[in-house]
């Protein structure tokens, strides 16, 4: 069976690597993203990928994107809820409410909207799968990143609930919790911490890695491989779980 896969925010980063990995495994892949240039670039390098712009903070756009994805794919077997923004780096009492709202909108409400619209189609699949992107910030408290941590804990509660609700349709739902992933985004996170701590960006990076048993950054290709595995028949007994991929990090 050729898997039909929808990946949100797959124009770059982990979503892009995941789209590439599914395509390489023979799946039919649909990717949405807010960045049309990233989508155009993805179309050039991922064979057969179908793309569409969508802002995950806009319910109306999601409400047209999901049906368009299902129609283009000819059904839906796998939903990868990858979209998630870092949000600001500020203590709670200085957190701009509008930035809190935006982070919740993209990371949690957008995930809810995509999923509620995808479920009727996943129920028609022989083996429906949902993989949600949480984070190390969904397993620990995370100073100065309250909207991010709150939404990533929220992703876990949402995932565990989906697993229970959808088990009767043989749909599995799992969350993955990456740690520090190699790429531009984590460099922005270190820069944000450095602005508050007074340490240099290099010192912040070294401090983060020092919290880990394996002293390395996570390769986004390894995250993509984990997602492809979770969507495969070999993972048919895995549902309702949170799977860290973080070099055994001890705190966020
Ligand atoms: N990178 C990390 O270190 C890390 C660690 C743990 C968890 N995660 C999670 O993994 C997921 C992907 O992270 P990433 O590092 O690949 O992200 P990223 O910052 O590299 O962005 C990936 C894509 O998201 C798109 N995007 C941003 N806002 C959007 C919106 N409103 N609507 C649609 N698309 C939008 C961007 O255009 C980009 O193409 C997120 O949920 C993130 O929280 C990342």
C-alpha cells in the first residue's frame, strides 16, 4: 500500500526531512507551509511532493488546506503535525500576550484544527497514523519559554487523548519529543538565551550539550526516520506514547 501522508510546515527543517524520507520510502506526500519560497524549493528536490501554502494560525486556511490535501492524495493514511514555532524568550510577567496567543494558535489550536478535519479520512484508512511534534519542552519546565512549554505539554495531552478516542478505528497517535536539533532554529534559541543570561551563544550551546548523556545535536534526518518508523506496520503496537529523541537530555 502506498501511504498517503500530510505533513504540516514541511517546507524546511524537520518537516522537510520527514517529507523527503516518506517520499524516499515510496509514499505520496503533501506538504503545507507558510513560506511559499520554501515550498517551491521543496518541490524541486522532493520527487512527487504536492505543496500548498497555509498559515497554521488561520483556521479558515486550514479548513481549505486539509480537504485539498485529501483530494490531492486520494485519501489519508498518515498525518504528521509538525508545525510549531519557538515563541518568544521572556519571563511570564514580561510575555507579550499577543505572542502567547500566536504560539498557542500555531502549536496547539492549529494542530487541533488539522487533526479534527483529518480524522474522518484517517478512519477510512486501513492503518491510520498521527505523529505529533512535542519537544523536550513538553517533558520539563522551560524558563523564559512559557508559551512553548505550555503548548508542547498540551500536545502530549492531545496525543494521549487521540490515541484513546481513535483506537477503535485502528488509528495510532504518538508524540515525539526532540531535544536540540541541528539547524538554524536552535541557533536562534541559543541567541535568545544568550540575550537574557549574558553568556555568549557558544557558551549557551556548550551548556545545553553538557546536560546530555550523548554530547551531540540531534540530526533532523534521524527524527524523520523515527516518524517513518512510527507510521510503519512495525510500530503497530505503539500508540499513546511520547518518544524522546534528545541524546538523553536531563532538562529543557
Ligand atoms: N528544531 C528543534 O530544535 C526542535 C526541538 C524540539 C521540537 N521541535 C519541534 O519540531 C517541529 C518542527 O521544528 P523545526 O525546527 O523543523 O521548525 P522550523 O523553525 O525550522 O520551521 C519549519 C517550518 O515551519 C514553517 N512555519 C512557521 N510558522 C508557520 C505557520 N504559522 N504556518 C505554517 N508553517 C509555518 C516555516 O516556514 C518552516 O518552513 C516544531 O513543532 C518544533 O516545535 C523542534
